[in-house]
């Protein structure tokens, strides 16, 4: 893709690094879930948002084909990016509310000890507490206050 220098709000190296990161992140894996990769993508997505805003902010001259192409690409990328917020808004409006959650993290994610809770003996000594403060975990038998709705079917009845 060829963009003019004046259409960039960041330098080319930063924007290209953000693109490379966004293309490479789906192939990486740290831990059991995708939470780390999701969080690592936030700076790259921010840089790309700044680049797209810079491209959209400057109106290209009528004879500048690169600027017009960059603007079209930026609009297409922006419209593709709207799919998630529109989908989440529709889900929140159309689907019934989920029941109240009664459990804590470890009541819901039974394997949480292996992924998000650091074993005390494996912690770095510089940040390890000098004395242990053991807190018993008390989780209720059921984690949901009510029946979990079928998320595949909106409840239009109210």
C-alpha cells in the first residue's frame, strides 16, 4: 500500500510495525487462553487508529491517486472494525440479561490457579510477601442466580 508522507500521523516504521504485530499475534500463544494476545494487540490497534484518523483527516487533492486510495482503504478498514461494536450492541439490546454472578473468579474458572494465580513458592523473591496471608476460598454451590439464557436466540417477548 502506498500512502503519501503527509497523510501519516505516525512515521512509517511505527505503522508498519503495528501491522506486522497485528498479523503475527494470532499465531502466538502464551498461557491457556487468548487474553495475553488480546491485551498485547491494544498498542498496535491504537497506532493503527491514529494512522487511519490521519488519513481520513486530510482530504487528498483531486489529482492525488495515492491519497484517494489510502482514504478508501482507511474507510473500508474502519467499517470492518465497526462489526464488533455493532454486534456487541445488538447482543446487549436483543438478548435477555444473564443472571447475577454469585461466584468469584476461581468459582467460575476452576483452572484459574494454573493461569492467573501465581504459586507463592514460584514468585520472584523481590515481590514475594514476607509472611503468608492465606484466605479461604468460599464459593457457593451455584454460580448463577437464575437460568442462563440461550445466547443464540434473542428474546423478543421481553
